[in-house]
C-alpha cells in the first residue's frame, strides 16, 4: 500500500488541513476514518449526554417525581432517585434496561428518523456525511470505523452510488471481504441501531472480543487515520487499541473543534497526532473534500472532447451521478479559465488592429473552450428534467468572472463567455426550454463597472450576461466588424457544436441562432435604453413574402401569460413588457433593414 509518511516539522507549520488534503490526494485508500458522535450531531442525532438528560426527564415522568428538577438539574434528580452511582450514559442505561435488548428498545427512537424529524430535515445525512461519501466514491477513503449506531453514513454512500460492506458485529466478520479488496467498508464498532447486542454501557465498552479487536488493530496498523467527533472518554476498548498501536507508518489527524482533552489528549500526544481545530464535522469534511478535489484537478489531465461527452451522457439521466456531472463541467470551466488567465497566451486588453490577427485571436479562444462548449450544448439540450440548470449557469458565470485588464479598456477575453452563452442558450432553444434560456442570459452577471460596452447599468450594480456579452462589443465593431461580421463568426464558430443537438440539420441550427439573437435583442431592449444589436436574423432571406420577419412571427406566437421564459425573471415576469420590447426591436429593424417588419400582435 502506497502513501505518505508523517508530516515533517516544516509541514506542521502549515494549516493542518492543507497537509492532510495533500496526504489524502497523494495516497488514495491509505487513510481510514474514525467517526464518533460529533459526526452526527450536526444532523440532529443527539449526543450521549443529550440522551441522558432526556431519559432522566422521561424517568421522572414515569416515576411521578420532581419532573421540573429532572429538566433543570438531571444530576440532582439522579442523586435523589437513582441507584447511588454517578449519573452517566452507562449507569443510566444499566438502571433503565438490564439487558441489551431492553436498552436497544429505549435508544432506537433517538437514532431513527420520525415524522417530525423528517419535516425538520433532521436525522438524515448532513454535509459531513455527503462529503465522506464523496471521498469514498472517488476512492480516496475506503475504510470507516464508527462508534455511531445510526445509518447516516450508509445512506449518504447509497446516495453517492456506493454500496459499502457493513460490518457491525464479530459474527459479521465471517465471510467479510478483506479490507484491501473491498471498495468501501463501514465498521460499526458499537453495533447497529437494530442490534440487540449493541455496546452501550461502560462494561460493554470495556473490552472487545478478540476477533473484533484484531480488526481494529489491523486498521490502526495498516492505515493512516482521520479522527472526527470522537472524545475517547468512554470507549476503553477502542482507546486500548490505540495504545497498542506499535508503529507510525502513516500519521493520525484528529479533528476537534474545541481542542482535545482528557484521554483524547493522551492519545494525541502518544501518537504525535496532528490536531485540526476550530472546525465542526460539517465544516471539516466538506473543506477536506474541496481541497482534495482541487489537488486532483491540478494533477489530472483534461479528458478529450469525446471522452468528456461520453461521461456527460452517462451521468445526465442518472440522479446518483449528479455530483460526477457537476464536477466534470466545473472542472472543464476551471481549465478554460486557467488557460485564459495564464501568462503569455493572450494579450492584455488591446485588440489587434489587423482583421486577420483579430480572427486568429478569436479562433484561439474558440479552440481553448471547444470541449466546454460541446458539454454545455449537449447538456443544456438533453437535461430534460432541468436537474442540472445550476451547472450550465455556473459555467457561464465562471467565464464572466475573469479579471478585467489593468486600466480598463476592451475585454476580448470575454469571447469564451459569449461562446458559452450562445452555445448553451441556442441548445436550450433547440430543446424548447425557454426558461433555461432566460436563466442563462439573466443569472450570470459581470461585476460592477466591468461591462465592456454601452448599455451596462453603470458601476453601481452587476450587469447581467445579456448586456455584458453584447456580440459586437465582445467580437469587434467598426472596421473589424466590417471585415469580420461578429454575428456571422459566432454562428460559424458554433455550427459544429450544435450539430448533435440539431440532429445535423443546418436549418435547425440557423433557426435556433435566429431565435437566440431575436430573444437576446428583446431582453436588451427591455433592460437597456441604448439601441439593441441587430444580428443575422435581419438578413433579406429571413423575411417572408408579406414583409414579415420570420423569427419575430415565431417568437411572438409564444407570447402569453404562461410563457415559460417569464418564469426565469425575463421581462419582470410581465408579458406586456415583452410586447413593449418587441415593438422597440421591430421598429429598429424597420429603420435599419431594407424590408419593413410586420407589426407584432398587440394585446
């Protein structure tokens, strides 16, 4: 088994989460987890002391004695009415249930989700559980030891598409797949919530059966360990396994939001564990996952376009693969952003004056985001249930977030953002998904003061993509536009990207672009006081024999109070504003085109 050795003194000077994430990413499967009650506390599962105080309250009600004292001072109530032993989880359970089966019946409701819990979102996998499941789904972690009875870890793994090997008693060791050969193993050290022989009392936690202790010893000897939510206070058998640990082949990392104390502090000192403080489980594991995934993206070569598309198509219809799909698209968007901001590849700010050099620059931008454009077009077209809308919008936003050139000026680096918007938006229209189209144009925003051309809302507020990415402002105007018409270049650059969604129909691609340009013009007219940019949709061959603009007729036929585009926030959700914008665009077409546009229907 390969992995990383103990952190050096120099590494220990870093944020411990940094050194931990580097160790985990560099050695997949080398680290095991030890999860205690603190892991499930954030998900609404009570701690041992919270269970004690509630059981005391219930006992006082059953006894008809000092219920108020039981609530305000459970230890005081126990001194008066208990069996003379100090109040604790173990002593109380032994007094209330004299057999494991009786204790299991008492405790089960504290760990299982009831109707009230379901309504409040409690006792279900939380952020920490889902992050652990993701670490295991990717193979970075393969073994989990847990002292918890609940099944939240198993439920999170199932949601991530992982069916773990669950070992919850010495009897279940028979026939167990060896740890090194199993994709994922969860060892429930104290048993499962349904086990009649679950370990609860101090006596039951004092020693493990030999085979059980042997499994724990094996994990502690062969794996690095990440501890979270375990105090070591009551689990004498588990602490004894730690004390027997003879080697330090791999380090121990111990997450403790308030520092380690008592027995935990002794074990940390004995094994020179690295303490990660200040983070609860729901902060620690998602933070670890984010860092490990970032390191992995750095080390992983980008998949080719065909492989990326194959992965996208496998994940699209499968809800279990939602995270895989989002990771695929997010990683490609991050790679594109990295190429755009890397040193030396692109000039800063100034546009080349020569049309040939300008075309070469645009083609480099187009080539650098080719895979992302195909992912967005195919994804937006085939995402019929709209489960992944956020990831398509987020990809456009990532490209809009690129830093502005120093001193202001032109922003040709927004070309990939425009290409991404046009690819995803046109594909959404091909699929008849007007609401997604609206969200793509309105939800991504350029930071205040950074829109490249006229019509922005000024420096005081963000500019939506539909205004920040005006085709002429990004792709060129004036002499450049005369030599290289921006709308024509955009269409040609995306024709191959849209070939699959359009079933290789040139006519379907052309009509989708016309609709994209016309709807974009309507939204710009609604949001801005400046003249809108008229695109290829106004060319002479786009008019019918009666002098009507075909795309205007097609789009305005959709106008109604139930038009899905209104649900995206377009036109403020008011169809009358769409009619007003259409009147503005139609008039501008009539003034600038050789043939008059037909009047749009009015309400």
